[in-house]
């Protein structure tokens, strides 16, 4: 194993301050990149998708649970599998309390191609409480490019992990962003999900201007509470 070199406290401090300058530059670059992401155009969803969840059949609009934004994690779970993808499972394991995301008008849900009857026992085994829906028999996974024909010629479908963001305007639903594979690196926290959405963290300092007041509520940080103090 190759370990870091040993240095004095003064040497460490100098190296740390040099790295800090790079970290601050990376933070500013990330903020600028997030602003460009929020400037992306959006596409209206005019196709009727049908999912199955804990309350039975559901539309894409239903997945919002009345909120303005929706983050969908495309969980790899093919219909013939007995258990979900290990990497996708590790991804869901790291997600914290959804109350903080919901306080910013944003819902989170996982969607898989396997029938709901296969998802349910695995969800119970993992102890997850996040909303999880089946898109079995629907084109949702194909349309959002997380399932695609196997080039091997067997006629089946291959899976890949991904994440898609949606925005609701009354009963109209718009697709704003998607990312796949390595684009999921570093995601899992409330702010990391919000940074991918059209409304962002809804802070006054974010650009483009005007997104902080889009939900008619105080800026994002002013709405942070203990997770058991939120009024849904």
C-alpha cells in the first residue's frame, strides 16, 4: 500500500492551504455548472406512462405527490431478476430523510422495470421507505434510455442506472434533466439532488434569478427544520 508522505505540521498546513484554493475554485466552477444546468430547456411529457406502486396504478403526475418537482432514480431491476442491482441498492442505502427534499417542493422516487410483486419483498428486505414504482410493460425505461436492446441479438433488454428530473406546472409535466452511470457519482444528499433540478436549492444567490421564489416560500436554507418538525 502506498501511503501519504510524512510531513511536519507546518508543511501540512502549507499543502492544505494550497489545496483549499483549488477546492474553492472547484466549488465556484460547480456553482457555475449548476446554473447552466438550470438554464437547460425543458420538454413536455405528452405520453401517458403507467406505473404500479403501493397505492396501485399511478401516472407520472401521481409520482410528484402534489409537489412541484420530481427526482426519479432509475433502479436496475429487470423483470427476470430475483433481486435488485447491488450498486443501485448501495445508492438507495445512502439516501437520507426525504423530508428535507420535500420541504423544497421536490419528491423522490425509484422506478424499476421489474413487476411490483418482485420489488416489494426486496424493498422489505432492504428496509427502504422511499417510494418505489414498477414500470413493467411500459415504455418509460426505454424512453429515458436506461433500458435498451441487447446487441447480443437475444432479443432482451440491457439495463443501466440513471436519474431523471421533472418539473410540474399544474397538470403539465416537463422533463428537465437526466444523467447516467458516472454522472451519478457524488449524488445522494438533499443538496446534490436539488442541484440537478430546474429550481435548484431555491437560494437567493443561485442563478438564474427568480428560481428561489418559484414555490412562493422563503429561500431554501430558511426552510430547514429538524425532519420531524416539517408540516407536509
